[in-house]
C-alpha cells in the first residue's frame, strides 16, 4: 500500500471545510428548530430547559424567559414521570408517542403526545423533545 503524505495546507483546508460543514449543520438545525410549527424543547439531562421554540409558548402559555434555565419539572403534572422518561431514554435511546400532561401557565393541564431522543450538543447529552397538543383541535 502506498503512503500518501498530506501537506499542512491540505490538512488545514480539510479542517476548515469540516468546520464549515459543522457550522452549516448547526445553523440548519437551529432554523428547523425555531421555525417548526410543532413544539420543540431541549433540556439538559438534569431537567434544565435550554431551548424552546415559539410553538411551546403557544401551547403552554409561558414566555421563553419564563422557561429558560428553569426545571422542566415545573410544567410536569406528574413529576415522577420525568424519571421514568429518563430511564426509558437511557435504555432505548428514544421515546415515541408518549402521552403526557403538562401545566399551562394559567394552571390547566395540557394533554400532549411527546417523542424524545438523547442528542449531543457540544459534547454534552441533552434531550430533544417534540410535543403535540392533542386538545388543540378541540379549542379551535
């Protein structure tokens, strides 16, 4: 097998290209996240809310400032469910179509279907959850 020498210039170009692709992928993910009409939330494993999109504010009535940096447990009707979800995520890697109740800012329960997956963000494990408000059609 022939050994190929890689110049510093070629290595630098390859790394620059890789960094550009990573930046584009991150930007595309952020665009999809924030523009999505389906509610999306990213939490740390410990439950701290890192990001939400506008759809979450419509469904739950909270502003982004109300939720960023707080515990997702504040909106769980059944707080014990959070540990069940974490255990299932660690075992299976994802949860699909999980029925769950969240509190709206005004105090009423909002029934949702949630799908979640553990994702890596800058080397740390986080949870990406997608929420569908099952009662939305009844309110229209």
